[in-house]
C-alpha cells in the first residue's frame, strides 16, 4: 500500500502498516478507538468495532435532532454569549444531514441498507425529500449504472459531470487555478443559489404526483409552524443555513476527493486494476512530533499538533468526510458488501488480501492534500476525453443534476 502525505509517497513494509497511524499509538490507550474513527485507519492488531446499518441511521438522526435542539436553545437565549452554541448546533445538524446523504441514502441506492428492496427504497425516498436532493429513483439508476459501471470516470459519470459543469474545472489547469476556481464558487451567492435550485429541480423532476403533494404538504406544515410558533428565525438560521450554504460547501469539498482521473491514454482499461487505481482512501490526521525533537521545540511541536487536530482534522472529518467517505475505495471494490457499516475494519481486512486482480490499496493523509491529489490527476487527464462539448453526445442526464454528489 502507498501512503501519500502532501507530495511524499511512502511504501509500507506490509499491506496494513501505516507509519502515520502507528505513530499515534504513543497517545493514551483510551484514544485508540476515537483516533481510528477519526483517521479511518486502525492500528496494527486493533480489535474491530461491530456496527450495524441501523446504528448509523440512529446516530445520523440523533445528530440532526441534537443539532437542531442546540440551535433552538441558542437562538432563544437572551444573553449574547449563548449564541455561540450555534456553532456546535450547526455542526451537529450538518453532520447528521451529510451522514444521511453519504451513507444512508447512498446504501439505499444500492439496495444494500438493510438488503430489503422495499424498505431501502422507502427510506431513500424519505431522505431525498428531507434533504431536497436528487430524486431517489433517478439517483439510484444513474449512480449504479453510470458511476459504478463501465462508465466510471468517463463523461457519463455524474462525478465527472460535476467537475466539468458545476465547478468548470478542466484538464491542463494547474492545481492553484483549480483551487482558486473552487474557492470562488464556494464564496459565490450565485453558485449557491444555482446549487439550491438544481437540488429542488432534481428532486421534483423525478417525483410522482403523490410525492409532490406530500412534499408540498411538508413545506406547508413547516411554514404554518413557523408562523404560529414565531419560529421563522429558527427555521432560517437553525435549519436552512446548514441545509443549504453549509451543506453545499461540504458537498463540493467532498466531491473534490472522490476519485482521481486516469492519465491520458489509459481510459481504455476496464479491469479491476484500472478501477482500483481511480479511488483512494483519505485518512484524516498527521503523525505526532518525532521523538528526537527536544526542549522548547518539542512543546511547540505538540501544541501545533493538537491545534491542527482540533482546528483542521476534526472539522474535516466531522463536516466533510463524514461516515464511510474516508474509505470510499473499499466501497468501489465491494459495493454490495453486507459489512459496509464496519467500513474502517472491513477495509483493513481487505487491504491485507485485496483479492485476485485488485491492486494494493493506497491512501492520502489529509483533506487538502487529497484534493490536491485529485486536481493533479485532472491536470494530467486527456483534454479530448474530458471535453465538456461532448457531454450532449454521451449523456442524457440533466446538467442541473450535476451539482449533487
């Protein structure tokens, strides 16, 4: 397995050994499991944690409910300092929304949430209406057919379309140019307005008359409650802000680390080695200070490490790379595994023995380096293969749906 940290590639001595993760074992033992869930990588010999799909659903809904409750308390407070509670309220609300989208809705689309077609479809439809994302039936068909099939990372793939249409990134652009374009989009009210309109259209476009009626009744009930209970500030600040602006920032940053683009001339490959090379894990964190660092420099190094842990890595994991997105490479090798709920340890087992035809797993440490890794792959991709002008020839997918991940 190769581990990529910034611009350095390190070849491990065994399929599951990782020097960054192993360095964290100097920390107290009670932090082992939290660090594993944060990084997405167990240490050698760590005992697996057993989770179920229902556990993830309950945790997502619990985070959403707790976040809304905290936001309501903050907005109802008369003292200004208590308004700071909005920060954890927003964070928990967004975390619950993103886990509902990136794990629950996603697994339902594969009919793999509970492996019960009708129950998975019902839950997927409910989540789509709650979050106002692409209608579940359309998403399921396009995601499985165009993202997981032979069209993976071609112009028919919704991920590629989002890069080319929504973000307007192109082969040949430098990493700096891509970063500037993405950050410009994230700061643009026009971008967020178009994104929200695209979400609404992509949901209603696939919804039947009954679903549209229920959606209208749901909106009417929210509006009525807001008026009768004088709760419009809570609806706008506690729900709509994390459901739109924050959600769409998280969505876009997550999109930028999903998959790498194949180098020019390699699009013809369609075997396991080819598909396995287009997805890597994104481990969150960094190695602790080296033991040879002594004196005041050691104290400063540890202070910097703790600050980066809580101000950079924890937000990246909690708000952007939620749920099993850190181990998305395992999902693309085994999209129908029943052990998806235990993604960290399931990937670890598979990394030890990837199976015939699959390449070794590889990972990038850190959200920003992972985005840079994807941007570099797009810079080296074939401009003719990824020409936006060809989209109409190869895909019937509505381009407004390309905003969603």
